[in-house]
C-alpha cells in the first residue's frame, strides 16, 4: 500500500513539474517585435544603392531581414509582405517529436523565409526538453531545391529536410558566414552533404566521442554539432564558447556570422 502511494505521489509530482514547465516555457516560443510597426514606404521607394546603415537597421527592425536578405530581394516591394508576416499574430501548438523532446509549430499562416544560399545556418529555439530550450540547427545544402541537412532527433540518422518546415517554427534565425564568398560557403555545404548525411544521432558527442573528427570518420552527431563540424572542417570554429558540447545558442552567438533573417527570437 505504501509503495503504491509513493508511486502515485512520484507520478503526480512529475506531471505537476511538466505542466508547470510548459507554463513557464511556452511564452518564449515566439517573442513579438519589441518596436512598433512603422511606415516603410520611404525605404521601399529609395534606391538601394543609396541605403545607409541606418536604413538597413530600420528595415531589420520592421521586417527581421538583415542586409544580405534585403540586397537579395528581386524587388523592394516584397518588404511589405515581410513586414506583414513579421508583425502578424500567430497561433502555435506544442508537439511531441521524440520520447523526451517537444517542439512548437505554427498552425495558422507561416512566416516568409528569406532567400537562402548554400551554407546558410538555420537555428530555432522551438525545440525543448521540458523547460530547457535546447533548440535546433540545420545547414542549407541545396538552396535551389530547398533542402537542409539536419540531425533531426534522437534515434534517427541525419538526413535531408525541406526548408519549408522552417516557415512553421514560431521563431528562427538564418545566419551567413561573413568574409567568405558564395563559392566557399557552397563548398562547406557540399562537404556536409557528402560526409555528414546518414550519421547516427549522438546527444553526447563532444564528451563521448570527442568533438572533432575528420570528415568521413564521424561516428555520431547532433544538430548543432553537425553544423559546427561542417564549418570546423574548413577552418571556422563557430562555437562561440568553444566548449566540449556545441549548442544552437553557441552558434547563434558566434561573431563569424551575419544575420540574414530573424523571426520571433526577441
């Protein structure tokens, strides 16, 4: 009888802790823009060659688009649509994506994704284990056809994913390596696709086995480690704290990147 009561208490406390953690963590799944919406018509109508740093900063605050994305738009009139998406109210739900992890997904209109290039890094804080937002990371390996390479979840090997899935996250960021041309970034993406596809998931890589391995000999990886190793193999250490285990937040804080797009990140 005492054992039964003890087990019931443990289950109750576990359930209470889980529910409490969701109340704490769910509001962080999407942080709306902290500035008010303003008229961007002056920026749309201004010649792009005349843009100042202040103009790019204003556009970023109103659309979430960084300078690389703004310069890549086919027409500046598209800025209106990005602003609409950036300030739109969204609805999202929390879903189980593994026995121990969850993620939020938008259930109404998805956000517009900026034009991607091979080697771009995509990050989100939408993945979490109870109240710990461990996040998720991916690398774009085929911009034309819309594919990323990702170590998706425990128990599954790394694989290709559609970039369209990223439009359904209530928060994400797109980063691009600074001071590197398009050809070099594409080569990093090709190396990832060649050597880091179909690799078993290992949440402890960095502790066991060690963090760095030569491409072609990688025995296990996780989402941020996959992206880190693709860049490390080309001489770029994008782990901002250079710890044993690399996380999506470590990559997000790396000063080797510039922001292509930010949405719902605060």
